[in-house]
């Protein structure tokens, strides 16, 4: 009798575990099916509402959460544009939106300075490089002063497409570069790569002082 009781309890417990696991799988599937792509779908819908803008493709980095949402769009009578780090806020206040490509131009940026890297042996902070394939143009961006107009949202980028392209087309062609230094001494070396160019980062870009 005791063995039968134990077996019954085991079967009940096993049923509970299986039931909970099935509910978890169902919830995960529902999230994946309807919730996982919510933000991406909102971004796509907002792009499609902008006059004169055609959505070519959109997607993101598929992690636990869909990250780094990007969109490739065509601005009527102007050209193509690729934006990244998009959220629904990118259409009202810019958020962390970046430009990866405009027309045939792709920005490349090398940063050099104190960026939170420390020597393990001494604990002393040291200068180090970092690399980026996009630029921000909102008010917090180091590059905003190069653009004498407001660029905060996706709508602003589409509106000022020609202006942005005209300015970036005058940037040095990689690996040549120009520099900017921010208030903290961080040095930005920037250039543009043209379609068909071999991918080359700004050559050099170490030490202090602008070039």
C-alpha cells in the first residue's frame, strides 16, 4: 500500500511538473509569436506613415529580446537610407537612432581616449580605441555641430536627406579622416566609405590634438 501511495504521489507531482512546463512553453510561444516582434512592427508601421518614404527591409538582432532594430528605406527622389537602434521613440524624440548609410556613403568612426579601460596590474586607466560604423545626429551627439539643422527623429533625417548627404559627401574618404575632440578629451576620427570601397578604418588616430 505504501508503495502504491508513493507511486500515486510521484505521478501527481510529475503531472504538475509537466503541466507547468507546458504552460511555460505556451507562454513562451505566445510571446515569440505576438510579443517578440511588437516593437519591430511598431517601427515598421511608423515608417510606412511617413510621406515619401518607402520601407525596403527591417529587422533586428534576435537575442532574448529583439535588439538593434534597423530599417532600410528609400526616400522618394533622393535615395536610400539605413538607420539602426530604432524604437517607437525614434519618431518623436530621436532616442538612440543612428545613421549607418545614406546614399552611397557609410560613416566610419574611430574613437581614441579614456573609455573606461584599466590596466589589470596597476588599476590605472589607459587610453584605448573603439570603432563604430554609424553616427548619431541628435543634440547629445558629438557630430551634431557639423549639421546646422535639427536632426532628432526619423522624420528629420528623411526631411534633411539632401542636406545630410551634402555634408557627409565632403568628409574625407577612408582611410583619410578628419577629427573632433569632445570636452572630455575623447578624440573622434571620422571618414566615409563609398559603395564598392574596401572597408578601411581611419589610419592612425592615436595621440592627442586635432588634425
